[in-house]
């Protein structure tokens, strides 16, 4: 059972720490003066989608990308 357990852990990368979001809701409130609400989650997901596609890699790039989405 030990070998099977190890195989499953490696196959599903269960031994790796989860990727942390580049931007948090409080960042959106502090940087962009947005009001709390579900819209913040949409923005965070948009950043993470861009990250998954390789278009955004750093927090700074995430902020620049958000500037294109948030028009105040």
C-alpha cells in the first residue's frame, strides 16, 4: 500500500503547497478603493486565470492587469 500511496501523492501533486493568489480582496480595497463585495472575487479570479495562462506572473503585473479591468 505504501507504493500506491506514494504514487497517488506524486500523481496528484498532493505534496506541493497550494499556489497563493497574487492579489487579495483587501489589496483591491486598499489599492483601488473598491467597496467590498462579490465583484472582488471576480477580479481575483480574472487575475488567476491570466496567471494560469502565463500572462501574469508577479503581483506588480497583476496590479497592472487590474488597471485595465477597473475603470474609475
